C-alpha cells in the first residue's frame, strides 16, 4: 500500500479548476473493558489515496524529548518531510524506529542536541527511545493534505477534497485502524461515520536490537 500511496504524494500540476467537496463526520470509539478512555486528540482521519492537489503543510517539524516523553506524542507530516528530534532533557536519549521502510537509529545524544530524519514514504512511523522503555511516539506521514484530527466531540471535517471516490482511514495509536469508502461530489458535504476499537492492552515494543529492555544504564542518569 505504501508504494501506491507514494505515487500520489507529489502535487498534480494545476490546469482547469478541480471540483471540490467536503467530508464531515464523527468517530465512535469502542472502549475496551476496564480501561480508561483513550485520548481523543490522537485520533486522525485521512484520505489514503486522494491526489495532492493542494499545497502540503510546511515545516519545521519537530518531536522533542522532554521529561522522558515525546512531545508531541503524535506528529503529522507530509511525505518527504524532515523531522527534528531535539533532546530537551538533562540526560541522554537514543531515538529509533523499527518501522519497515522507515527504520532509523539516531544513536545516543545528550540534552541540547537535535538530530533529524527525512521520511520518504507514507504511513505510520513508530518512534521509541532505546534507553527509556516508556517513551513512545508516532509520526503519521501523509501523501496529501486531506486529513483532520478529531475534535473533543468526536467530530471532524476535511475541506477542499477533490471530486472522486476515496478511502478514508481512521487511525490512533490505541486502536485498530478503520477504513471506509467515501464519495465526494462538487459543492456537497459527504457524511461519514467511522469506528475505532480500543485495544485491550498497550502494545509492547522491544529495544533497537529486538531484545527486551534492561534496567537503565549509566547514560540515563
């Protein structure tokens, strides 16, 4: 799927005006039993196969390390974006990603230093620290500007969508993605209802060597 999406990432040359429409809707979250409600601000709806007919978001893009966490925990960037990972803690971090087609390892670096990664393919890039197991972030790399974060009321709206039949994906780090087909007509508002199910437990991850995490070493103090 990533290969197909990457073909759509480059803006198409503008000729005659392209008829546009709007997608509006809501996301229903099915909570897992005995779990706290997940953060709604980390739910995103995006079109995975619409062409990029409008300008993509501009940087700079940044996911900082602060207080042994990633800030923000979810970052949305266009294909080809360069993301900075500044260390704002007073100790070392080792940012890495095991995601296929986006794997990277920035190595150990102390506070006050930033390292960068360029993300060339669409999809979700999981980001971790090789020292601090609790640190987990996600970079959603999108092939077009037609996406929206879900509001506190569970609703979203995507404007200026080109006419056509597209696939809308609802994604969040706490649940299984959902996917629906949506038909966009010029000057009209398509309604869409999506569902995402919260996982019964948090997903565990291994360190950059594919092994279980060990107690903090001297570099983390």
